[in-house]
C-alpha cells in the first residue's frame, strides 16, 4: 500500500529528514550540545564573546528536560563578574528566533545564549543577554570536534505534569493529537505491509505469513530459530498434511520431540522429512513451561488449521478465535488450555494479520479503527507522557498504540531530533 504524500505524518517525516540532514552535516545536534555543556570539558578553558569579553563556565546548572531554558541556575563568569541564572543552547543563533523564545516569560532569567555556529545572528535575543559561539574555540585546523554521546537516560519518562513542546502545542489543537495518532498508526501498519511484500521476493505470499507466524511464536531468543524452521520446511512441503502430521514433522525436524511423544515420533518417520545436517539450537533455559517452543509450535499449527476462516473474521472477533484455534493440539503437548493467550493473540493480530491483509488488499481502512491493544510498553508510556503530560489514560486500541511506537522510533528516540527542533512541536 502506498503512503499518501499529503498526510500530516508524511509532512512530519519530511521535516524529520531535514532535521536529521542538518544533524549529520558536520554540526552537532542540540542534544549533543547540551551533553557537552553538562560535561566537565568546557570548564577547563576560557572562552570569549565576539567583543573579546572572557567567559568562564563555573557551574553548568541543572539540565532542564522540559519547557524553558536548557540549563537553570548556572554560574558563569562574564568579564570577571560572576552571574547566576539560566542558559539556552542552540546550534545556530537564529534558532532563538525560529523557536519563538522572545517574549516567553520562562526565559526571563536568561544570562547567556550559547550556540555552536556564529551565524546567522538572532534578531530577537533580548538586549543584555550575551551570545557565546563555541565552534571558533573548539575546532582547530579544520579538525572536527568530537562531541560526547548523549546519555540514553534522557529518554526516561519525566515526572508527571512536565510540559514538552509537543504537549504545549497539542493542547492548543486538541483534534491534532487524534489526527497525529491516527496517521502515525496507519503509517506504521502500511510500512509493515510493505515489509511483507518485500520479503516475498516473488514467492508465495502465504509463505511470508507462515514464516512470520512461526517467528512470532519465539520466546527467549527463539524467534530466529522458528524462522529458520519455516524456511527449511516451507509451508508448501507440509500443506497436504493433517495438523497432527504437521506438528510431528516440524517438531521432529527441529529436534523438539520428547521421548514420551511416541505418536509424533511414528508420524514423523512415516512422513519422511529428514533432520538437517546442522541441528536446530533452541534456547530453553529460563523459559516458563507455557513458553516452551513445542507448545508454541503446536499453537501456531492450530492457527494454520483454521487460517482461511480466521482471515474472514472482523478484527473485534479475531482475538478470541485465535486463542481458541491455538488449542487444537494441546493434548499432544500436555496442556489442558489454549496455547496462546489473549495478549499474544492481540500482538499477532496487529503485527501479522493486519499487515498481511493490508498487503493482499483484503482489509478495509475502516477496520484499522477496531484493532485490539497490546500490553503497554515503556516506549508507549514515554511518548504518551510527552504528548499529553500524563501517564494516565494511555490508549488501549491497537491503532493508537502502533502510533506511539512509530513516534518513538521516528522522533523521541532519534538522537538527531531533539525536542527543540522536533516538527511535532511546530504543528500549532
């Protein structure tokens, strides 16, 4: 499925590309600049303003992770006079104008504007606030300055109530949040559909689904082993078999059969698919019994048994049907209940059934509004907190959850896209 070029999210991605290009054009990102300022490296030398006034950084201040100046309560020596106050950092001086800080009361305590470049100048910087450019002092003989790597801890959720630029923007445009999440979620699912199409490489479309289904059964590092099994024993090779024969063949080839599974052993030898020269390597240590790959394999085969009917079901009925289908062969793996729970079933729907059906054109766009939700993850919490200022009322529907994961990957966990230059904060 093609991604519409005139959507809000496509616009945001184009702006992100611009920001990333700037970040990799020899300039630091704002986050790198802030990390440098917070480190001890700058406190080892004396800098100079454009007019020659000496500047010493005595204390960098508190790194502010929310709205307002980047560092608060810093201690700076300007021309021999010690001043305490706030510091704002930008890559270029005119970023002050672009970010519309002029007139913002949060910046009334500013004592220094720090940038990497010297040009272009800021036109609205308040009088009396000195501007310090770091590049002339830190780069010598055209040798690029090596910036410190921003700590990953900067992405941890902030205390509840903290305002991010995107939160302040979206508060002014309540409907913009719903539109953003809807388009970001659809973009993510359409991208997964294109990945499905790319993985086909001219092969049977269902083989790609079969590989993805078995991979989804992997726990504790077994996803890759399941994918290898699906490729070494393609679905076309077991399509004519009964479900019990399929379990016997796949479990036998992969080395999962136990001594007590005599029925499955006999079936495997009758089918005649030999084991590979290189044995399969399964991670079993530390796995809960319900996550054993033999149980997961049986669950996947149960789903394959009813796959045509499952493809026809509406999204709101699919989770229960998947769970029930997974239990088809439970007695052969020593279980009395379904082999796949609701949470795993919902993950399979959103990450497998939906992309596959989008790729084949058998799912309507309106069906995406009724996707089941997965377990709430840390990236979902963090992005929701940034957008809304709250850790409550997180989305429970699959589309909006997929949106949060996409925003996390594209913006919030992208070192080149800091809050100060994030295009989401410019929507208002």
